[in-house]
């Protein structure tokens, strides 16, 4: 077995697990959003924001699940040296890396300081995306 392809496939599998865990976290966190917002917002603001935030959490969970599955599937193809799988995997890795970059660009650094769980999630997603991308680029020349 080719070492580079095996490492790339392993990094994709680990990244897929991170995505699945993030999806499950979003699903389990959704019911708690209302209670958290109710404690910190007045009734009018709560009535406006709670459905939006709950929807976004459910949407993230639902979209992360197929991304995780597709990443797992592409890992098997990358292990075999299949170019189609590498293409899908590189798109997934870049998509994963786009998330923390976009959050940082739109929300700024100050938001991370007050939200340690959010910071931990962003750092773990960033690390997974970087590792996936680097392993895929390293393995590229060994594709069929």
C-alpha cells in the first residue's frame, strides 16, 4: 500500500469523524439554545432570534452529516489512488477550511475571546481541514 495515499485516506477519515461529531453537537445543542437565549435577551429580541438560531444549528447539523459521509467515501477512493475521490476530498478540505476563515472575516477575533467552546470548535475544524489538505497535496503525485 502506498504510504502517502494511506496517510491522506487516514487524515480524511479523521476529518470525517470531526465533521460527524460537529453535526451531532449541533443537533444536541439545538434544544438548549432557547433556554440560553431566554436568560440573556429580552422577550422581543428572543422571539426574533431564537427561531433563526435554532434553524441555523439544525441546518448546520443536516449539512455536516452528508459532508462527513462524502469525506469517508472519498477516503476509501483516495486510499486506492482514484483521482475522482481525490478531487472530491480536496473540495471537502477547502470547504472545511473556508468555514473558520469566513467566521473570522465576518465576526472578528473579539467573538472568539468570549466563547471558549466556539473557539475550540473552530480550532479543531481548522486543524482537521489543514491536515486533510496537506495530506491530500502530498499524496497527489501518487494518484492513478
